[in-house]
């Protein structure tokens, strides 16, 4: 059973009335199942010799057993409680002595296994081990294999030996407590790097193990005087003299305080120490000596030195920066301001000291600064603020301040590092850029309005010219020259009308004035109508035309059919314009989209001159063509593809080209499919 096991909650039959308390007291000693100890073994040897018996025991009665702290002349470490003679002794008054002169004639023990069998006990005498609190823990007993008489003198002598055994048991608890305190003290000293020392009035010094470790020396047994020569060699002469002065004052004048010094250990390492001392007095007030502690503060000293160096480097850097560096409390008051403040605001750091930062700001900007401090106090790490500062002479200086929170070990903001930069020139430039942007936007808007107005003004008479040219072409009897003139008037008018329409459409797109309609239309009908528009161009150049619509393409869509026709017509017209042989084809496919819906992909393929790879990237920009020479050869404004791109993007789609020079091009565009719910059509 463990020495500190919990006692049972109920007492066995025949046990004392206070059995739970008795067992608790026994376990509190923490002596059960501990190794033998000479102080108890001396008692059992002495008892056996005094009473001339073969066996003497220090017996402790646990809940279910009899355990021997010391045994002389007996092999077993324990027996059952039931057969223990001591078990009956527990019912006697405290410090009582129980004697059984002949167990074979005692009805309580005649059948006891220890009597009927080995070791054939006949005689027993036991003195109760009674604690100061009155608990009977066991006995100091002597046993013999023959019956014998036991006088009152013998009883008294055994009683004295029993009291000695009880004292030793109770001293065990005190020793254990003292040992526990000693271990805790050693642990505390080891963790804190603090050791204790004593010096007697005669000058003899003893150290704790931690002091030996601090000095880099092997610990000595407790109470061993310190080798003074080893100590002297650890100090420099001047430091040693100052230490002796400190200790003398502490001894003679009861002066208290701390002495900071350094030592050099045998391994060559230098350690920084703090030594404190206080004199000890005896009961009569006479000085017994000094008691003190030694603390190794090397790491703390190094940390402070690093902080000092860091502070010096910070000030050196801040003092020579062009920007102003400040350290601020969370209420805005300054702890440090770099000298650059004079060049920025005309004040010296001394003149600004003690005044809050907001005192040097334009009144309209102070609330923003206070809000920044509040957000940093609430946990924000970094913030940048542009604001107006007030120069000493009264004019405004635009600055940009970067605030960085400084946190303690718990992550709480303790102060703010602020770097202030003069951005007056940048602010002025930004103002100029904003003005220039506003003027450019106004000019662009005026241009768009001008182009729209001009387009309308020109298109009206131009429509009349085209109309009259068609009437003229329809007349019979025109001569060859007159018909050629009428054809040229109509062709030039149509070309000019296309240019004007492109310019007008692009102006609307650029101004955001174009709105897409959303009406149901038949896709295949739209393709046929578009093809009919360019059919004359195809026939004139002898090109074939192929149209393919996949089966899963919806028959009816919802959208702006006119703008979709415009995009398709632009791509088909371009394909015909740049194709001399072969043909043009249009294919429409339905594809799944990432959002679970479907998209239509329209591809216009030609066998024309193709587009170089370097030109394809800019082909959909305004006023751009693949080859500037094509402007003269084929005509056009370069706006058609740019308009097509913007229209497709307004539909939520995208447009692109794949081309091989000399072999042809694939111009394609995709857009989300929207079907007419009333028709029941679905993608």
C-alpha cells in the first residue's frame, strides 16, 4: 500500500471508535512502505537486548494489515491485521502497554496462526505509539517463543522506548516537510537564478547549490565552508574591495541594499551579479552573522544593454532622416521628436515638447487625427493619414503621416511611432492632375456632343443624296457615263454613311448613351437577313457562303437583335472585304457556362489575307487596322471592330480572333444565352 494512500471510509470490526481519524493520522505521516531507517532499527535492537527476547518490532496497523517500520529477529515485512497482537492493543487508552505472558492460555490468541504456527509466539508485550493528538498508530513490541513474566519496571521501560519511537515517527513528518521546503527552495533558486549564502561573525561563509552554479563551481555538501581563494579569484581587486566594504557596513551598521558587480568564472565566462545582505541577530540581540542572496542578472543586463543600443541607434537614425520621426503616447502627446521638425514646421523639438500633436494641425483635420489614435488604441496596427499641418509662420503644409503601433508583450498598444513627410509638392501636382483630368473629361464630352451633332447634321442631307442617286440609277435611257456617275455617287454616299454611323455609334458608346434592347427574336431569321445584306458583295467577288447552326442552339433568343446584327455584319463585311478567293462561313454553337447556364459562340471564318500575330492584340482598338496600307486599299475607319467589341461586352460576352497570315481568319464572339420564357424555348 502506498504511504499516502487514502484510508478506508469504514472501520473493520473490533477497531477503535476513532478508526477513520486514526488511519488519516497514520497516512499523514507518509511512513508506510518506506525503506528501513537506522534510528528505528536502533530502537528495536535496544529493546531486544534490554528484555532479552529474540524479536522486537515497530508495528503500524493499517486498514487491512500490520506493517513493520523496523523488525529485529522477524523475516516478514507485514502480516494480516486480524492475527496481529497489536490490533487488540489499539483498543487500550493512549500510551498503554499490553502484555500477554502466555498466548496459549489467552482465549484471544490461543488459536492465532502466529501462536499455533511459525514463529510460535508465546510472549508478547507492546507499548502503544500514541500521537500528541491521541491516535494509536501501532506498538513498539517484543516477542518470545516462551512464556515469561513482565514486571511493572519492565512495563515502564517499554513505555519509554515506545514514546521514543512515537517521537521519531512524528519527527519523520517534520523532516519530510523540511526536506520538501528545501527541495522547493532549490527549485526556486534554480529557476530564478537566485542563490542564498550565510556568513558567520567569525567570517566563515556557506553557499547554497545555486550560488556554486552561478560561480561555475561544483556544489559542496551542505554546511561546507566556501573556499575563499576560489571566491577571491572570481573578482577583480577593486570589485573585491568594494564588496568587502558593502558586507562590513551590512554587518556593523545593519545597512541594507544591493551591490552590483561582475565575476569571471573558471570557464572564462563573465557574469553580472546583484548581491544583497542583511545581518542576523540571536534572541539576545547579538549579531550572529549575515544572510544574503546572489542573483545572476547577466541576461537582464544584456537585454538592457540591447535596449540602450537600440534606443541610441533609433535616435541616430531619426536625427538624420529627412522625414520627421516622432514617438507619441496614445493621447497624442510626444515622447520624442526628431530635429527634422524644424525644417518642416519651423519649430524646435523643445518648443513642441509637452504639447499634443493635434495642436499643430489645421482645425478641420484634428478630428481625423484623434480618430486615428482611437483606432490604434482599439487594435489597428498601422494607418496612413494625409492632413494639413500649421507652420510656425502660419501657412499650411500638406503632410503624409504613417502611424505604427508599438505593442507590449501581451499585444496591447503602448505608444505610436509616426513618420511625417512633406507632400506639399505632390499635393499640388495631384491638384493639377485633377484639374487636367476634369478639363480632359469636359473636352471629351464636348467632342462626343460635337460628333453626334455633326453626324446628325451630315446624315440627313447624305440620306437624300443616296436616295436621289438610287432614283437616278433606276431611270432607263441613261448613258454609260451618266450611269457610271450615278453608281459612283451611290457608292461614295453609302461609304460616307457607314463612316458617319460608325462615328455616331462609337460616340454613343463612349458617352455611355447606348442602351441595349431586350426583345424576343429568331436567331436563324437574323442570320438570313444579315446574309442578304452582304449577298451582293459575295456574288460580286465570287465567294461562297456557308451557314451552320448547331441543333442545340435555341430557336428564339431575348436581346437586342439590331446590335447583334450590327456585330455580325461588321465581322462578315470585314471577312468579305479582305477575302479574294474561297469563301466566308458563319457557325453558331451553344456552350455551357461556369454559372450553370449556356453561352452562344458565333464564329465568322474567311480564307482571306489573315492577320499577323503582333497586330491581333490591338485589332479591336479604335482607329486600328491590321496593316495601315489596308486603309488605302480596302477603305474603312477602323472603328467597326472597336464598336463590335464594346457591343459584345455590353451583352456580357467577349470577342477575339485567331488568324494565320495568308490562310484566313476566325473572328468569334460569345455571349450569355437568354431565351424567351413565353415560347417555352430552352437552351
